[in-house]
C-alpha cells in the first residue's frame, strides 16, 4: 500500500509573491483556520524576517485553536561566516514560535558563487548548521532545496551533498524545489526517483511552479516517483505564473490516483475553500479553474448538453459534487430544447409539464438572445423570465420613470452624477434622488432608496461585479450594450443581465432584476 | 531526427464552446489571418452544420489569401442508417469548400449504445463511409476519435477498430481526443504509444482538454509517445476548463523539447498573437498565463528582483524575449523605459534627445497606468500625451463643461438621451445640444456640432469601435472604467483611451482625444 500524502500549503507565504495578491493579518488568520478545517497538514504562514505583517501573523497565530494542521515559519539558512546562533534571521524564526520551521538553502552552484558569493563548502556548512540549530531548539525542520532541479542537472553530486547536509542537521523532510518553474514532467519524475532511491529512509517533498504550464503535472510526477509531501498554494496564486495549484492537485491525487491524505474526507468542501481564499485575497475566482471553477462542469454546445442529459458521465470526467461543484447548462443561441429544460429544472421550474409553453418560451428566448441578452451567467434573470412567462408572475415593483444626469464643469474641476427614480410599489408611489461617483452608482442608490421602505431586505444586497460588453462594437455609439451584474446578500450570489443600445437602460434592467430576485428569495424564506 | 510537429488550431470552433467566448464573423476572419501569419498549420474555422455564423465564415474565408495554413471545416460522421451522400450535415461540410475536413466519430461503446442508440458494427460503417465520402470528394480528412482514451480503457480492441475504419476510409491523420479531459499523463502516454505502434505508417494527433489541469502536460506526453499533430486553442479557451493551451504548448515544444514546426521562426510574436486573440474575443488577457502573461516574468520579492538583476537566468526559466515577453520588476521605475522609448519612436517622437523629460514622463505614465489608462491599443492618446508633455502642445479645444441626461418614462415607452457641450475653440465659445439613442451617442453628436464650425475636417471622422472594460469589477459601481475608441477618417485608423470611475467621463476623454488627434493629423497635412 502506498504512503499517505502530506499537503503543505504556502498560500500565505509564497502565494503572496503573486502580482496583485495580498492578505491582511486578519485575512491570513481566517485562511489558516479554514485550511485547518479542510484538513491541510502544514500551513506556511510567512517569513518572519521579511516584513512586519508576517511577524504580526505569527504572534496572533499562537492563539489559534487548530485541529490538525501545523503552522510553519519560513526562512533561509544562516548567512555565510556567521554562527547560526548569532544569525538575526534564524533568531526571528525561533521567535515566531511555530512547531515547524521550513528553511531554504542553495543547490545550484551558479547561485552560490554569483548571488551568495560564497563557496560550495561553506554552503554545505550553512545548511547543516542552520538545520541543526533549529532542530536543537525543538523545531520540526523541513528543508527546501531551492533550484534543486537546475542544480541537479548542473552537478548531481553536489546537489545530493546539500541534501545530505540537511539530513545530518536533522531535517525531517527534504523538499525539492523547481524554483524557476520550467521543468518538464519527465525531468522531474527522473530526478525525484533518483533522490528517493538515494534517501530510502527520509521523507521527500516537491515544490513546483507553473512557468511551463506544468505546475500540477510535475507535482503529480514527483508523487508518482516517490515523494510523499507536496507544496503548493490554493488557486495557484504565487510569483510569476503561480505555484502548483493545490485545488487541482488534491482532487487529482484523491480521485484519479487514489492516494490517501488527511483532507480526503473534506474533498466536497474544496470549491468552498477555493472561493473563500480568493474572497480573502480580494481576487475574482477563476471560472475556468479545473474542478472548482464555475465553468468546470458547464455545458454549452447542443450536442454535449443533450448527451449530458442522457448519460451524465458522457461529458464529465468526475461527479462535480465530489469537489462541491455542480453541472450547469449554459443557455446560448447554440443550445436547444434540452438545455433550456435542464436549466429550468436547475432554477426550480419543471417545463415537462408545459410542452406548449416551452415551445413559445424557446421562441421568446431566441428573440431576447438576438437582442443581446445572454443568460449564461444570469441565472436570476432567467428564473424571473420563466416566472413571468410561465407562471404569469407580476413584478413587485413597477417603474414609472427614471432620469440620470451627469454634469462636468472644468472650472470647478468636478463631475456630478445624479439620478432620480419614480416607482410604484403596491399602491404607493416612491420618488427618490441620489448622487454618486458615476451614473450607474447614482441609479443604484436611488433605486434602493425607493424600494427599501417596502422591502427592507434590499439593504442586505450588495453589488459584487459589474460587467459591460459592447456587442458588434463596430457600430460605434449605436452598438448594443450588454450589462451583467452579480449581487449577493451574504448567503447567495446571483447574476442578472440587461441589454439595450443605451448603456443606462441596460444597467437599469440588470439592477431591477437583481432587486426583484432578492424580493423573490425573501418571499421564499431564503 | 524526430519529425516536425503540426499545429492544429481550433480556437474558432472548439474554443467558442467556452463560457463567454464568442467571435463575430469579422473577428473570426481576422483571427484566421493572424494564425496564418504566425505559421499555424491547420485552422479549424467552425461547424457548418451547427449555426449560420459558421456558414457565413466559410463563405468569406474562401477569399482569404493565406500563406501556409489550411482551413478545416468540422463535423460529425453520418447519421446511423443513412447513406453518406444523403446526409445533410456531410453535404454542408462539402459546401464549406475547405481543403481539409475534420470529422469526429464515436469510440466509446457507452456513447454508441446510450447516446447514438446504434450498434458497434453500424458505428464502424458510419466512420468508414463518412471519411471515404469526403475523401472521394477531394478533401484531406482528419479523423477525430471522440472519447478515445475513455473508449480505449473500456474496450481497447474496439477503439482500435474505429481507427482502422477511418484509415480504410482514407483519413490522413488519426487524432485521439480526450474529450472529457480528465486523463493523467501516464495514461495518455501509454495509450498514444500503443496506437502509434499499431499504426506505424499513419500520422497520429492528440486533442486534449484541461479538466484535470493537465491539458498541456498530456498533449506533450502524446507528442513524446509519437503523435505528430497537436490540437488546441489560443489562450486555452474552450468548453468547461478549456482546450489544451497552444500558447503554452508551442513554446514548450520549441524551447524545451527542441521540436521542429512551421511556426518556430515566429515564436517571438507569440505574446502578440495571444493578446490579439483575446482582444478579438473581448476577453481580458490572463496575466498569469505561462510564457505570454504580463506576470510571467514579473519579479516582486526583493530577493528575486535583486538576484534577477545580478544573473538573469537565476529566476527565469527562459529568455522572455523569445516569446515576445519581457522581464518586469514590480514597484520600480526601471520598468517600461525601453518600451516607452520604442513606442515614442513609433509615433514619431525621439526621446533619446530628452533624457530628463523621459524620466519625468515615465513617472507621469506610471501614474496614469495606475489610474487605469492603457496605451497599448491607444496610439493616438499616447502621441497626444507625448505632445502635451514634451512639446508643451496646448489642446486646440478647451472644455468648459458638458451635461448628459438620460430620461425614461414607462408610460411613454420611451428613453431619451440628450447631451449639451460647451467648448472654447480659439476665442469663441460654442454651446451645443444633441440627442441620440444613448448617452454616448448624444455626447459624441454634441461634441461634433460644437467643433465642426471651426474644424470642418471633423465631419470625416467616424467611430468604428467602442469598448468598455471594468477594471477591478469587484468594486461594483465604484470600479474604474476604461473606455477605448477606434476612429477613422477613411484613410487612417486611430485608437484613444479614457479612464474614470464615471463611465461618461471616461467616454468623454476618449472622444475628445479622437477629435484632437484628427485636428493634429489635418494640421500635418495628412
């Protein structure tokens, strides 16, 4: 039986090297708790020597009540010609007061001579001394061999000597890093295999990057070749093209390679975890992400949608529910009857019972799509449309009129946006005005003001995404404009759409659908 | 010596199955030309049987003057129990009038019995007949074996029989498709190897998807195992998690695996091509894309940035220039200098003569880019900026103020958009008002009315493209909005840009730059 795999997450350290990725201390703590709940084995929290935020994190992290995960502090081997106990950076690593310390050392002679400007001999001592110092101070030490694959290709004997030095110092794990991230699957597989053969009694790990688009593949190849620990980040955040993506590696290991690991039982929470980490980093979630992305099990073409309705596995490589995802059928002009039926079921309307209405509805839908509406990412608008069309549902809010004004005066160096909205809700007429940075914000604010007295639940709704697409933009200012909005009330997320040759009108349509949908949710007790 | 690899691009067909991916016919034609210039071998343009847009593409594609690429039409084998010559879909494939036709057929018995609801025997006939019918009508036929890997795992003998049927029919290439996209590297490598051994005289291809995050890895494994054609899409667009990404596969094959291919000499245009395809699909470019993304060679950490300055290869797996990319050091005034100099030369301003101004200008540019302006597709705005900054050029038109009003009255079933503009041109003040479908059209019309009496050349200018992109769309209605406009006077085409948290203000900036640029062109006698 093959050994269980340990998952080492470095989202909070190497992940933050990614362009546009940063976490507040509070966000780091929440991510650490979430990773622990998911069953991750090691959580690398930061580099105490590199910035004050990481120091603050370790101070707070001591108070976390973790179930399983061990927090690791990250740092480098001691400086050349300085005893380990006098190295300020190693001292900070001890002060972080974590059960685990991970330190990286040099493998590649190019780096030793050109960057560190020291000798091959001194480098070996730096590794051994630093690991021993930390071990003697009660730390579990993981040794990260930086540029291991480049170094091994350059000088395999020396590369192995650096690992031996770490082992002599007491490292419990030797992790081989493809720091530049460009290695191919066959290279990583061969080299990891040789290292595992050389150190039959020592745990070996891999730490890979995605510069050749192979971050996941080389990590899995390392495991195949005998490594039992894999380092990576959630959603593959990280420097340049990112670290190896754990949200892809974990399901591959569990579902495809049938490997054991502590977080296996939590796999169905993988998509949640992935969304949570992006939320904490204030990044948009990648729709195309394998396993966990919104598009991962989305079917567009008529052929695939049709077949997926007949036999689910026919176009799905796994059951989406295993990773907390779900099948979606995209409604587009390429799709026919069966995808609309499936979509209707998804939003809770059974069209089997209404064969005539279905035909009429399909005609209506084609007409709307021709006008520029698109329901792929606008489930809420689609459900409202079905309700209006099939259930004769009347809207809760009736628009009498709106007016939007944007005025710019150069002498005052000022642009003002103001909107008025006049609505009928029940028998009452509400007439409101609001200002904002731009016309869309002003219209949104006036709309909320008008509705909130009758439907206070509207105050929970927040706009989280706003997209504008010009269709057939060659028509210049006469083109049709599609506006897509994503809203949330903290529990659900829903998408709505509007389309018009007037951008304000298109925005209004998407805004009012978002509000109507929230009222519908509330009336259903959600 | 190993054989040259053929690149088969299906961005325009399988790529459009991706969520949110669509091309107009005009965009498809421009992409096809660009792929040909890059040296791609096969361009799959669409499925004539599936929608009217694809039919229109093939009609227009006949007029393209391609240097090397062959256009392929895509379709399926004939229906069960219908002679090939009577199959309406095969007829449409002939009518597309392309040198190459690619048809897919079933490999997996599950699909044959459950989805097609026919027999294993009839399926073999369907494949052979369909391929033969197309071959006899003068087409080069590529056979796509759908679900080949799933089918092979289920029943290897039958899977090989389907390929034999295609070969008997006259297929010049047998392409093995991992349609569900979930296979691992080792599986694909082993199966491709067996197929190549079984068909030593026939060309074999691979068509993979990215559902396990291994789209690139399994494609490369297929090549390693003997395939000589690889199908994929630019930027990995495509259904679910996308097709295998050619912008990653091509540089891996050329730079890492040292394989020959027709487009090898164009590799330094890879990033251009990648940006162009996303532009045509109105998608944002993925910063994290391997090789071609803006972050691919961006260094953030002090350690890496410092080391990269000492020895470039120390943290870069290839020279970025090989794929048309460049090293970026984030948060540093070093970045951009040489590209700004190049760009300035491009628009006719020599910055070598102004070293101090260059430094200042770079600072100004960074500030503007931080605010959301982007000059890659806005040469006219960039030239005006240089003129204002370096030559102290005053604008010909001075804005006093504008006002835009959009009013909607449900009872009248009408939305009115009106704009007023007040400008100073020379000593005269012009105050005009205009109406249009939407606020942008109204503003454009009022602006032209105000300027035309002084600069009648403005009447020649027409807006031909208008794009809106929301930056940081998570900020909802407060996000920064970038507006890009393309204009023409019938002789030249120019791009301008505006950015603001107010869409009207951003539009105004792009509009006024377009007008100023035309006045500049006219004053230069162009």
